[in-house]
C-alpha cells in the first residue's frame, strides 16, 4: 500500500513556494482568452520585418553570419539568454546541428510566420504564449537578427515540446505525478514541419487528438468566448470549486476564471498521457473516485472506488493488471504497522488475534486471507513502484459516500467480482468458485490490461458534457502556477528538477 506520510506537507510547502498574488493570477488567466480580432493581423508583419530578406545570402549578411555566430551562441558555457529570457541549448543544438549551424528562417519567411502565429495562439491549448517568448515575438523588431533567429527557433521548439509531452513534463513534476507519453524528437518534427505545406498544423499535431482532449479544447474556447463577452476576467476564485456544469456566459466572472483555469490544467494533464491510448484499458479517475473499463475504446463497465485520503493521496501512474488473486493476504506496510497497529497492540495484547493477523519470522505483520481482510476476497495484481493495490474491501458502506477518499492510497473497488469476470472473460460464477476455495489462489488474465490512475478534475462525461470535480488533493493550483509562472519556465530537458513528495 501507499505509505507517504509527508505527501501533504510537501504539497503545502511547494504551494507556498509557488504562490503568487491574486492580481498575477488574474493577469495569467487573461492570456488564455483568445486574442481579439486583429491581433493576428498585427503580428502578420512580424517575421518579414524582422528577419533578413528571403533572397539574402545568410552567410554574407554581416549581422547573421551563420555557423560561427550561431554555434558560439548555442554552445556558450554561460548559457543562452536573450533580452532576459533563457533559451534552451540542448534542443537548439540538436536543431541547428542538422542545419550546419546556419540560419534557418531567412529563406523560409512564410513558414516562420505560420509558426510564430501558432505560438501566439498557444492559449487555444490552455498555454501561455509568454512561456515560449511570446512577448519577444510580438516585439521582435527590437532584437538583433541573430537573436530573432534563435528566439523564433526556441519558441517553436518549446511550444512543440509542451504539446508533445506537457509544458510541465515529468522531470519537473512531483514524484507521484508519474504519467508520461512516448518520447518525441521535437527537433526532427520541426524539420519536417518547415518542409510541409502547413508547418503550424504539423507542430500542433503533437498535441493529443483524443475525444477527451478535443472536448476540453472546445470547452476552453467556450469559456474564452464567455470571458470576452463579459468584458474582463473577474477576481481570483479557487480552482477546486464545487461540482458544476459549464456555466452560460451570464455566470460570474469569478466562475469563468475558475473554469478557465481548471480546463487549462486538465488539458495539461491529458498531454502527459500516451498519444495512442490502449483501446482496452482500466481507467481510474481519483478526482472522481470512479473506475471505468474500456473495450475497443468504449466504456463497458463503471463502478465507484475508494481512493487515498487527502494526506495519503493516490498517485498518478500507469501499469498493467496481469492476474487475479483470490483470497489475498495483506502484508501490512511498515509505516502502517508502526504508526497504527503497534500502538493498538500495546493497548490490547490480543489485537492481532482479533484481526486475524500474525507476525512473520522477519517481524512483518500479515493479515490472513478471509472475508474480513483489508483486501477483501479479491485483488487485481499489478506492479507499481508506489505499492498501490486495486482490490476488494469488506467496508462496503464507504461506496455510498460522496467523499470516497478513505484509504491509505490504494484503490478499493465497489463491484470487484463483476470487473474480474470481465477481465478474465468468464462468468461471475467462475470468480465465485475461485473465492469459494477459501485459500489464496491465482488466475492469469488472457492478456494483461493497461491501468491508468489519473487525476482529472475536469473531464468529458459520457454525453460529451464537461464535468468538474473539486480539487481535494490541491494539485490543480500547483500545475497552474507552473503553467503561468511570473517569469519564463525552464524547459525540462535542460533543467530536470522533479521532486519527491515523501
């Protein structure tokens, strides 16, 4: 089982370190509202006015001399900073090495303009264009030619990286936010994009194209439109607002802001997932305390679950179920044994006997199999580094609660026998027979099935309508602050700073 005694404390400490004033948060929300009519028109002359003419020989241009200047700037030991904003040497080095460290955009003005426009529309994905040098792109005429060249490349590479694996990729997240898509060579993608008929579309294709992502993007556009209609974004409101359907434009500005933020954060979470989700999968949304089994990408079974308490949060990760364990024993985690069981044993010497527990030769405590065991009569066997279990429980009354955050981090299933039968491809009677044996026994699944433990506080329901859940684990605010920092966020490929919670 998950045993993270310091998770909540670390979260609170991180939140205090990330906190910014309400006025900054309001300003950050504003960048998510789609640009007013004419904004892209004003940017349309940006690239032609700020880079050498297409027919100029880049190597002969005294202000943009190619190999030596670009190579020296990228490989500077002091780091590459332009107009106070840090650029990311690893991706730039990879990109320009394929071009012999020569200027790229001088002879590709239409492609450059299309890509600049795409970066400045990052708000359509819930991203702040200023994470990708948006302000410098809008005022590129003030930069020297070589600076304009490098800023444009870095902006597009950064935007591509954010779409491909999240603007807050796994290296910069907390340890228990352990979801990530397959690796993408964004420098190679940019090379392909600049030789394609639609460079911007080639870059935006890195974002998820799942119905869930498209539904949230559509919801974001609706909230952006409503915010424009309201004329301004209102005072800051908590992200974890109560469950609600999307408001109409007549809703308060504060509600619009809260929903804008919540949708943007959950778009980011979807970018952490594999681009091709398995058609057959078990999907546990801990924010919704619900499990869904998908077959051929269609939900075929839904059940309630109990998840981790606020100070024992269920992490986000991917694994597989490969077998069913009937009548499982419970090997009590050390932290639970020392903090909960041993103090009770000191008060009641018969505590272990009363709870069908025994001490093993190594000193560990184990609860013997049986209907009253903490794991119930059925466990879905999966391996994960958090020691999170998916299992039955004797405490059936917990599933009737709205607040089902009652475990030490493991996930308890309301209808485990029905789920087991579907996974095994056998009638429920076969599951009952395995349990009726009375001793621990195992059945392998015909094929292992992927499991995703996610935390989606905004998601599309079965009818496509966007549903919201309270951010009880207080994770949304952390992501929002990282998506909209006071300054420029470092790219994870150059600055791995992932932090454990315990």
